[in-house]
C-alpha cells in the first residue's frame, strides 16, 4: 500500500464529520416534530406529541452499526440526488402504529412484544412514513422556502442493514431522532430519519430563498398549530325537544310502545346543548330544509362564550 493510499484510507475511515449545508438543523427538527403531530392525529385518530431528541451529524457507518436487527427501515429516494434517505422505526413504534390502525384502544398502553416484521406491519406503517415525509418537507419549506416539497418519496422497507445502500459508508449524514407519545395512555416509540448531507444539498439547491422565513419563530409556529387544532376540534351538540322529570317508578314503566306526548311549543323552542355536560349552547325552532329535519337558530350562543372561543382561535393571528 502506498503512502497516499494509506493517508486516504485513514481520512475516509475517520470519525471527523462535516457541517450541514443548511443552518439551523435543530430548528428544522423541532418544527418537524410539531408538524408531525397534526398529521399523526389524523392517521392514528388520537392525540400525538412529538419531541426532537437528537439532531446530530454522524458517519453513515456508525448509524448503520447502531440499528438493531430485525428492523423496519424505510428507503426514501430523493429526486435530484444520487443518494437516498432512510427512516428507522423502533419496534415499540411499529407495534403501537399497527395496533392503533387495527382498532386498538388509545386509552390503553399494552406492552409491546418483540416479533418479526410482517407484510401486514409494512403495509400499515407505509402511511406513517408518507405522513412523516410530508411533515419533514413542510418543516424544510418553512426554513428554506418554496420548492422543496415532493422531492422525497417512499420506496420500500428493509429489515437488515446489510440490504441498505443509501450512501457510501464514509458519508456524513444528519440523524434526526424523534420520540412520539401516542394516545391518552401515552404510548411511546422512537424513530430516526437519516439524511446524507448530499440530500440536504439537493433540497437547498431547489429552494427559493426569497420565500423562506429568515428566523422562523418556534413559539409562533407552535401557537399557530395549537390554534388551528382548537378551531378544528370536534364539539358534539344535540337538539333537545323536551326535558322530562320522571320518578323511578315511571322510568321502570317505560317500554316499547309507550307514547310520550310533546307540547306544541316543542316545535317553536328547541334547545341546542353540549353533549358532554348538557349545558345550553343556543335555542332554535324545529323545521325542515332540503327535505330533512332542521333546526333554525332563534337565540344565538352566549356572547361571552363566543368571545372566549374567538380569542382562543385567534391567539396567533388569522388562520389561513
């Protein structure tokens, strides 16, 4: 081996890493976690909280060495780059995503069981990866500007690191490690998004800097998404025609066929009440619209309640 080859081998095999071509990778990671919350709520149909645990530049070889086998490794080609990204889903996260998508109770927190990855697991986790890609590119767009969306796509899953060839082993990569708390019982799982720095170069080259936020305000972003979530939160309301006061004996006598007479004023005065606690929201009149029964409001909701709701959803400015 010549001296030149020896020096080159030492340089390639060393642990020294370069700098990310994009400044503020921690901010990108934190925005990624926040934007991921909203998409996961729609996918898993429960509350989800994402936290950035790590934003670190490492060698590709080191990242692969730390992946436990069997694994669920998603291969993510990036248009405009010869290298690809990858996402490594932990066994706990795979278990919870599959369980919830198959009808699991979000208020329960079963202990994940270690098992081999199946084709069903892969199919159910594919939508998770697609939503994750959308959240990541949205976070990049906030930081770099328009033009970065739609470059990354999902290709397939691998279970062994020996089958993963997204970039040379001596390449520098950015690893974003996130933890997700899922459901009322706070199920938890982690995943790593690994991006060769050449992939970030491709994103940076396709961005339109004039549309970027020079200093994205993390607090404003969080407030905006909390306000949007509050504005879109479902509230169940029911129409009440009549309220009865019955004795225990009268309740015992209720049976199919019993007629409960309604006063004439029941058509003129319908109460709209919150389903959760029965408190009155507004009042209306029973009628019809488009061939269906309908209630037309005659007394609006409490102005104080409306004012408080308006303050809540406008805390970060008008919604777009």
